[in-house]
C-alpha cells in the first residue's frame, strides 16, 4: 500500500520544484522555484491533494469544533487545490462537504463586478487556500477580499510553506495556517 504523503511529495519534487536563480512574485531573488499548479493540475496530484488536504482540514475542523461553509483562495494557484479538497470532502463526508469559490485578483469589469466567484456568500465561515506561501502577500490579499465581502476566515490551508515569513505574516492577521509541506519537509 502506498503512502499518499510520500507520493505527493515525490510528484511535487518531480513536477513542481526547480532550483536555480529566480525572481519570485514578491520581487525577492531565490534559489528555489515551486510551481504547485503543475502538480495540482495533474489528475494524480489533484487526487492526492484532495485526500491529504481534506484529512488535514477535517482534523482541524474536528479538533476545534468548527462549522466551515466553503473553501477557496486567490486564482489561479488556489483553484485546483480548493476544488480537489472540496471534491474529497463530498466523497468522504457528504454531510460536511465544502463548497468551492475563487477570488479574482481584481473585481470583474462587467456584469455584477464581483471579485469572488462560485459558492460564497456573506456571513460564511471559510478556509482560505494558497499553493505556496513566501511572504504571505497573496494569501493576505485573499483574506482581505473575503472579509470585505462579509466572510470569516477560520484558517488557511497551504500546499507548501517556503518558510520565509509568510506563515507568520498570515498568523499575525489572526488566521492560523496548516501546510501540507514546508521547504524543510519537501526538500529535507
């Protein structure tokens, strides 16, 4: 029997992790680039992310007796992760199934001008998702949008924490962070 955490780690290392010299979204230079979208958009990766993400989320919900309505984050990195976890929740525990939403980088320029699309409503308690956190900036931007639209963020689910201050910045906002991997555990 295979180990889903080891399988996802192997897939991330094969498809998503690159070393060299890179400029990150934060503008910082780094010797490491992690593009989780490649793994999250792989059907095997998505399945593993759903299983492991839902297990981590369900554990937190159970330990703290939380009522969570939906899951989502800043497009594009959060989208496949949120959907995978939402699908796993619907399959494994239909009574606790999480609805899924996405946060646009900017409000839509037409129609209703929404910045949050999908299954989100004012008053919901949600999980914010990100693929990789470095400074925490994109996760915090998603939190700001969710709160402005009337949502309450219970905690954040992150696929990889680069261990460069992002977790601390998010937690300083009062949002606990669960990460499936850190730089240490991924590259360890």
